[in-house]
C-alpha cells in the first residue's frame, strides 16, 4: 500500500530554501510514497494550561494529520545551531498530552538545509536528540546536510545541480526502503 509520509518544514518564510528542497524531495518520491505537507506556522505556542478538554483547534488538526501518517520527513534550516522554534513547538504540540504523543514510534527522516557550507549540521543533530525522548527511530544513512542551498536552486525552486537532484532522489528511495523495514506494522501500509 502507499506509504503516507508527513513532511514538516522548519521554516515559515515564503522563499524558504528548506521548503524548496522539501518540494524537490517530494517531487522525487517513489510512486508508492505520498508526501503530505503538514503546516506548523499557525500552531499556538505550546502551553499546558490550554491542553485540557478543548485544546486549540490548530493543535487538534495537527495531531490528527500526523496520526494519519506512517512516517515523518523533517526538512529544516538551522537557527543558532539548533532547530527553529516553530519546529520545536510542533514537536512539543504533537508530543502531548502524556501517553498520547502522535509521534511515538513513527520513523523519521531528516534533511537539514542552509545557505552556508556546514549544511545545518547542528539542527540535524539537535533534531535527532529529541527523537530519543519521542521514541522515533531515525534513518541513519544516508545523512542529508544540504549546504550552499542558494546555489543549488533557481528562482522557481528547481534544483539546478544534477548531483544534488540525484542525491535527493536516492534519499527518498532509501527512506522508503528503510521505513518499510523498520516499521512494517505501519498504520496504513501494511495491508
Ligand atoms: C539563521 N541562519 C543560520 N544558518 C546556519 O547555517 N546556522 C545557524 O546557526 C543560523 N542561525 C540563524 C538564526 C536565525 C534566527 C536566522 C533567521 C537565520 C541563516 C539561515 O540558514 C538562513 O536564513 C536560511 O535561509 C533559513 O532557511 P530557509 O528559511 O531558507 O529555509
């Protein structure tokens, strides 16, 4: 069955390199993978006081959307050597209330993106640290640190570098293979 892959982008700006790379990844996903972009920009900041009988509608919708997916692909920039606050907030929202985390057990892929040369190594690794507590297995290889992002994309967001395009396609194929291996009991693709 088709694998439902949530895509979370850790940048909210319209011209985000990370979003362009995420779209390029989705465009190269195998036919048996459906990429579903789930937006995180309108999620109110996590506050336990609001998480009672009637949590904010945006939290409810976000949690429901993740629950419909088999795995999560994170495509994120680096802010101050860590993940942007919007992405951390989405992880926090999805992780609660206790015992009801929508992320628990979901396999994850990580692609970090930066216009600088280091390829957002810090955010890539910081994100993986949260996976330990969230109990999310993460694909280890291939790793994806997309540096020099501005030079890899044209005005319309198309990947201009052939090596990068091939790398992104290979990453998606590898991610699907790994997800199906690590999580054969996925909610929608094991039938
Ligand atoms: C940055 N940027 C940045 N880049 C980086 O490689 N390492 C870093 O630690 C930081 N820190 C940082 C903090 C803040 C608050 C901002 C706004 C930016 C630069 C960042 O990589 C650049 O703005 C990217 O274009 C952001 O990604 P998107 O929005 O293009 O996906």
